[in-house]
C-alpha cells in the first residue's frame, strides 16, 4: 500500500469482526489477530489440573506403568486385481468367468496332455493365466529366447519320433507355460516347427523356428521326452533351464536299447509270425523269417550308401517275395503266398498311416497330407519291389493263385499266439522301453481275438471288424498313457501289427502281375479301406477315452473344446 492509502480511513465494511473494541489494547500479534472464544483471557492464571483417584477415566485407558506393545505397520492399500497370497491356481475351485457366466475349466488334476490340449483349443482371450511351475531365484525369470529354443528342441524330438502334430503342440505349449510364458502360439507342420511369444499386447512378438531334417523310430527316447515334459509341468519338481538342456542332451546321446542284430532277428520273427497268422506252417515260418532278415540287411546296406527310403523299401520287399516264388518253382508243398504276405507285414508303414490319419482328424491337414503322401510313396516302393519279383516268377512258371484264401481262422489258439509274437517283434523294432513290451504284446493278442471273433465267428465284414479291434487298441493305449502320463504310441502302434492288410495287398499285387488289373485294384482298394479303418479306429478309441473317462477332479466332458482348426460345433 502507498502512504496515501495508509492515511485513508477504512470503511466499516473493511473492519474485521474480530477486531477488539476501542479502548481495548490490541495483542502483540496486531489488530487483525484472530482469537478463539474459548481462549483464557489475558491476565487470568488458571491452576494446572492434576488427576485424582476419584476422577473418572475411560475403561480402555492403559494402566499407569504398563507399556503398550508397538503397533504393527498398517498394510498398504493394494489393488483389487492383486492375487491374494493364499491363492494358488493348482488348487483353485471351479469359478465363473466372466460376468456373462460360462464356467472356467478346472484343469488342476488333469494329465498335462489333456490340460494343454484343452487350452490350445480355447481362444487366446479365454485361456487362464499361466501358473509358473518352475521357480527361479531371479525375479525376471529365464531368458525368453532360451525357453523358446528348449521348446523347439523338445518338439523336434517328438515330431521326429512319429508323434502326432496335436500332441507335439501340446508338449511345446506345456514347456512354455511351465516357465511362465503367456501368449505363446506353437505351430507344427511335417518338417517345420515354430513358436511365437508376445509378452503383452503392446510389445513386439518373439518368434523362433526349427526344421526337422532327420526322422528315427525310437520310442524309448520318445518316452524320455514325455517324462521330461511331465517333470517340467509339475510344480513340485524344480528343473532349471540348464538341467532341462542337460537331460535333453543325454536323450540325444543315448544309444538305442536294442543292438542291430536284435532288430534284424525281430524283423524275421515279425514276418514269420505274420505268415503263421495267415495260415502258414513251420516251413513257411522259417522261409518268411529268412527272407525278411535278408531284406532287412539289404535295406541297412542301402541306407549306409545314402539311398532314399523309397529304394530301401523296394529292396527290402524283394527277398521275401523271391523266397515265396522259389518255393513255388521248386514245387514245395507249402503256402508260398503266406511267405510273401508275412514279408509285407514287416514293411507296411502302419505307424506313419495312423499318425497321418490322426493329424487329419484333429485338423492338421497340411501335416496329415504330408504324412499320407509319405505313406503312399512307401506303399508304391513296396509294390514296385514285389511286382518286379512276381513278374519274373510268373515268367519262370511260378503258379501263384490270386484267389487262394489265407487265414481261415480254424486254429484260433495258434493265431492268437502268432499275433502276440508279431506285436512283440514289432515293439522291439520300434525301440520301445522294456517295461512297455509286455503290455503291448497282450494288447496285440486282444486285438486279434476281437477281430477273429467278429470276422470268423460273427461273419462281420473285415473292415468293420478291423475298425472295432483297432478302436479297442486305441482305447487301451490312451488309458495306459493317461495312467503313466506318457505317449500313447508305444501302447498302440505295435498292437495294430496283426491287423495290417498284408494279405489284401499281396493278392492285389499278384493279380496286377498276372494282368488282372481290375481284380488287383479291387484288392488294393480293400487294403486301403482296412488301413483307414485301423487308423480311424485307433483315433476314435483315444477320443472316446478322453470324452467319457476322466481323472479324479478333472473337468467334465461337457466343457471339452473341439479341435482348433475345425468349426467346433
């Protein structure tokens, strides 16, 4: 304010309501000091009040001389979306998400194969958040590229071992979620595996891929990989990335459980058992066994020279056919057709056929087409090898009857024993674990018993009988895999050996070699129908076990999703 404004008298409106009246001295703080109406007047001394015993105190007052314990620090206010400390996803009860009201799938006690398969068939937005099974000292967790690389290596071993594409994707998805990676999308084709991980909706995705260049049948290694994935999915088993890599390297370095000479002997036993299965005797058994062992050694020789598998199968099919033609030319009183049929049983690609049809039924059409094309090439190579020998046999005067009937079912006990021996030899050729050989041997005997009871006794068509027996094999294999948390292949592939269409294939080839093309094509069509019945039956048996049977605490069958590449009604 200026000096003139200072001298200007203030109006009544500008006077403070708490200004002391005229004649009363102002306080030291000035005229504008505001005082409370409860303040003790200046100059009035009030004696200090001391407490007496008669004074009324609160019953909650702390007694004199007693120290109160220090109060715990108050909890900070947390977010309403923060997961409670007592919550654990593995033991969470069934709840409803979101407000629209569809029940969340309870996957706590389901085998990891079914759990991951169910989540893969769910939309990304509806998948539950990953509960990290593998803990780490570092709060940030393992490096994402290393987890993706481990995932691809595990998927490569499974796909190279003949596992179905859906099961390979489920295993890859399980490994990623075990290490806490959400928003992962695995993709499997016949020779290429890829996986993509997007940390969040605003971050760039990380994608890695791996090519499968070599394939080998070793179900022991396949079981070890499944055991590793099971341990990674178990929250009570702590496996670091380094430990997982070490176990994976041991699987690659381990030698096959059976030496080469055992595999060659198993090939001969398989062919001999198949020849007895279709009505041959002891001489036929020995001839088929020798022919198959010779073909196996020739195929190994071709493989060592780098020839493709097409020529390996063609060379392996020639010795059994030549053995049958030789018995016919020398007029030995045996069923030469049974010798050739037994040799075909050892070569038919039943494993690849079942995997191809399974991929097609689960929606992996590219992989299914590639597998079935591979089966077709193998089949054509076997046809070429056998036709060459049969053509020369016909020119030499070999009297092979394409209308002869094999396997009349008049010796059921012998045929059941032969089917079990065939499954045993097939399991050894697949390099299965010794602990699974007995189960698959019994499964093969049961499969043939069902087929014989329906076809020979019940007079049901061979295609329907084969489908029913294969469905039982698939059901048993899926139950064993769920019980052991392992792959179903070791329990199903060898068991379908007695059901393979060896005789229909042989008679079709023989008719073509004798210029009876129409009859040959009909027989080959029957062989294709039987092969499809085997593959569909095995897959249907596995689907039935997943649909109606569940582990304790597992989700109900009504909540199971359809395959992700189908319309999913």
